[in-house]
DNA sequence: CTGAAAGCGCTTACAG
DNA sequence: CTGAAAGCGCTTACAG
């Protein structure tokens, strides 16, 4: 029937259907920085899962701009969409969670979360704990944490995983603050004193790449002179020189979980919001020196 | 007025407005592979420009699946959107252009184009011409072209720029086919005979990264033993070891041009479709050996 | 179970 | 120039 109608040039009008039924089968997705491969991969996971559930994804890239995020959110509200998946831009006021609640728009946070409400993200604390424990096993004592701002829950979680593991080993945690940027991290590491830390737990892979670069520039080599561990396992991690040991959190899996959590919110508005914390695993390559040690 | 209404809880309903006016102020964007940093950056450029023009971007990632592309396109038609921006998935039948035309949906292609119709993309031919000329200037004679499938216009254009420049220098062009993938390219280059090409013009940066890796694995070094030039200038290009000499085509600028071309199509449906071919420039870093030469 | 009518919230064309 | 009414194409609730 619809087949035949289509042949005659008929096209189903979703906007009319939406107006009458109030269901758009569209989800708004707010990405904090699409040019970051980690978030790009995550976005692909979200879209895949929503597509399977019969939803279409309306994506907007906020480029870490709170203003742009606000505008897109209002736009989603007017559209309207059936739900919003949000990776909050840096500097998002915590009050946003309550505002979204008062709007009555089902929503879930991804990776960067609010204290409460539907959420899907990696186990940040377990990730840096695994990394730190691995370095301790390799015999390191002067282990520093490179990067991270500590103001947001992601940084806080990763710092905690590291700092608590250090404390448990009766060692003093050390924070080397720097921007989440290859160039900045490289600068920081390049200027590190010779008798400084022998191992670095990095906030994420970008920072770790910078560390690799900074070591190289100062004539040192990751894995041999200083152990480096990243966080995320972006695709490039395996291809860097040396290949990066890092904490894998599978962005695509997080994306799928986020879609699930939001859809649960939509279908069960009265139920307690789901919070899915996804496991982190350590991927051992060369930058931590473990393979080098084995070879000797 | 609207301010006051908003305070009372009123939310403008775009779906109603759309139904009456037929204008959605929404553009559908079909991305062939969002996890490729080049396309991610391009997407950000499109969105930025459309946002400035008062349009919202509805993005869908096809992951190079023609089936998914078809479904999203039909969805966009039903939605409806005011126009579609498409980076065709590999294997898209050329007939799609006519079909879109018959649907009456304004559209433009990005990067990968059809023979006719609105389009924005890099000057592929000029890009590889610049790369090849640079290698010739550095004294190379055995220059090969690595990667690219030649079935699509992008590959064809890049191959032509290389092959014609070689022919002009009375040299025989050589094609080393491989998948557009770091691992595949690395394998290919690793197995290259010692008396093989002394320089490689690569289909894109991913392939070039693979070449760098393959050389490293076989104990050779890009820039010193074999010159390597990429295409795209993705963000990582400057940070690889050695830093990659590559053809810059500024994905963000292409994205902005694509938005412009589509909006022109929407506002001037009777006018000839615009085709914007954006300039390519050569960014000289270390992988081509030019800096090494200077230092000696 | 089937079919005609009402109505979603806007914009637009028309009457006053 | 202002204001009330019609209508966009669906879905839904209701009458037959």
C-alpha cells in the first residue's frame, strides 16, 4: 500500500505526524568536540544503537562552547526531540541538570556526568588504578600524574584512582598540571628534570602523545627512560612510536550504553535513572617498558 | 513578548511551524565516516557555517554503508529537511544524483562529488602535482603513488595530478595499490624492495602514516632513506615521527564552502549549481627530507 | 470493525 | 493596518 503510494510520488510527512502524536523518534546529541577521535567514535556508537532502536540522531557539535550548547539545547526543546544525550562542554554549570529536568525533556549524560541522573561513562578511577598498579609492579616509585584539571568529575576520578593507589603503596602522589593538548604536554615533559618521575600516568592519550614527543625531543625514549601510560586507547595509540600502553574504555561501547540509558529514561520516566559505568582495561604496548623488560 | 511567554512556560513549536510553512531550517548532513579526523573536522566546519546562517544540522554517519546512506536519505526526505549535504559512501551508484534531483531536494556533494551538480571539495589534481613537483625538485626520479582505488573521482584526481607531472618530467608513473588504512599501507611499504622507489606520493595521510611505520619497521627512515608526502594535513600529521610533509586542504574551509554552495542552491534553485574547488598547498615538514637536506 | 471528523500549533492569505 | 479564519498532513478518539 505504502509501496504503491510511494510509486505515485507520495512521501510520508514526518512533521505532520510529529505534530499530532508528539513523538519525533529523534534524539538530540550534543557532542563537546567532534574533532576529538574519542568523541567521534563514541558518536558513531550512539548513532548505531539509536538507529537500531528506530531513532534518528540529530547531532550538534558544541566545540566546548557553553553558549553554543545552550542554543542547541533550546533548539532541541523547540524541535522537539524525544530525548537529549549530552556530553557537557567544559564549564557547563551544574544547574543545567535541574533545568533539563524542569523542561521535562528526557536526558542522559555521556562520559562527563552530573552528580545524579541518567549517565553512561567509563570507570575513570579503575582505569588509572590499573595503570598505576602496573607501573608499581614494574618497580617504579616516582610516578607522576600528567594533565587533567581536577575541576570536572572525569579529571577528579582519574586523579583519585592514581592518588589512592599511590597512597596505598605509601608513596606521595605528584600532579604535573597541563592543558589537554599534545603541544602543551610535550613542552611540560621536555622540561622535566633528569631526576624527576620515572613514570607518567597521563590524563588521556593526547597528553600521553605529548609526553612521548617531549621525551623524544629531550633525547629520552618512552619505555626505556620514562614509562608512559595513556587513557582512552584512541585508534592512533597502537601506531605511535613507541606504541602507547593505555587504558582502554571502548568509546563505541560507551556510546551504545548511552543510547540504552536514554531510551530506558524515555520508556520508563518514573523509574530511577540508570547509571552505567563501563569497565576499563589496560592495554600493554611498548611505552610503559614492560615488553622491553621481558625481552632483556 | 516571547520573553514573557517563555517565562510562563511557553515553548515555540517548530514542528507546527514546519508543517505550515514547509521550511524546517534544518539541513541533513550525511558523513561517510565520522571517525576519520578529516571528515570530523569538515563536519565541524559545515555545522559552524550553517549555524551562522540560522540553520541547524542534522547529522548522520553512514560508516561507508550505502544501505545506511539510502535509509538516512529517505528519512531526510520525509523529515523533511531544507537541503542535504552528502559525502557519498564508497560504492554509491552514480544514479543517486538524478534520483535526488527528481526528489526535488536541494543537495550538494562534499569532497567526493558526482560529475555534475553543486559541489565543494579540494583540488586533488593540484595537490598531488605540488607534491610530485617538490619531490622532483629534491632530485627524486623513482617516485611511486601509494594507495587509492582510482574507481572514485578523488582517487582519480590525485592519481592524475601525480601521473601527469611524472609524464611531463618524462618519468614512468608507478602505482602501489593498498587499502586506505595505516596497517595495510605499513605492510605494503615494509615489503618494498631496497632498489624500489626513493619517494612516495601517498593517497592521504593515513596511508602516509602507514608508510612511515612500514619504513621504521624495516629499519629505514622517512626523509632520510625514502621521501614520503601525505594528503589532507590532519592534525596528527605535525606530530608524527618524523613530522609529515603533506598537502593541506583545510577540511574546515571545505566544510564552510559546502555550506555556502548548498545555501546558494536553496535560495537560487534556478541558477547553475556552484562548484567550489578549494586550493591545495604543500606543507613541508621532515618526512620528505627537504629540511634534512638544508641542514647538511 | 470501519470510516468520517476533530485537532495538534503554527503561518498565511484573506476579510474587515 | 489589524484580527479572525483557514489549512498544512498526519494521528487519534469517537460515532456509526
